[in-house]
C-alpha cells in the first residue's frame, strides 16, 4: 500500500499558526492538488485536532480520525498503530492512503517507516511561529521526484522517502543510522 503525507507549509516551515488554525490558508493550487491526490487515494487520515478545523468530513473520501475518546460524525475513529491501520485499509481494498495532519500524526507515520512520499507545498508566507510539520527528532533522506512553481510563487514539491540506512556526518565522521 502506498502511504503519502500531504501538507502545506509556510516559507519558515509551519503548517499552522496554532492548533485551531483552519486548514484553508493555502493557495488555490495547493487546494486543487490536495483534492486530486486525496480523492485518488480514497482515504484520508488525520488527528482529531486537524479534523476539528474542517467544516465537515471530506467528501468522496473515507475520513479516519485518530482519537482515544471521541467519535466524529462522518468519520471513523481509530487508535491503531500506523502499520495495523494500513493493513486494515489494504484488506478493505484501498491501494493508497493520504496522511493529512497534524504534526503528531505526520510524525507517527514517518517514525513508523510507512510513508513512501511527501507532497509538500511551500507557500510564500511567514507565520514566525506555529505548528511544525513534525514534532520529534528523526532522520530520513528524501529524493526530489518533482517540483514546480505556481504563478503566485508557491513551490510544489514531491519527494520519495528513502527507507534504507541513513548517513549523517557527526564530528567529521560518517555515521550510518537506521530508521525504525
């Protein structure tokens, strides 16, 4: 199963001003890309805080929301670890899943080693502070697969995630790290 992260972020690296910031601040090109990719996948996964910023569940997609205590009208709730959730979705016939935020869910799926691609739109905005794309330390090498610049200056990026050994330089010594 293909698992991808899709996110818009500011030039200074934020996905939102705060946890309640509505998810509709990005460009029309980003919104169009989001709709196309998430409808193609057929299923979107997000945290309860991100889901709460939406006016309603996303149409024509199965909406899955991570929550320990709440249920949501028009969405399925889950507490499953990413690998178990993806296995269940594959049994249900899905071939792709879109991970739609926020930082905690993005981080959980990246650290589980299940993300194959990142679709990032860097918007020509600066928030100065806010919510970062990931909220924990990790190391993954990415390969740029595609990039384009929109008329309004948004940069649309597509990266493949490398799941093999990662190489970093620490104190002048090449160190090999493995991500789990």
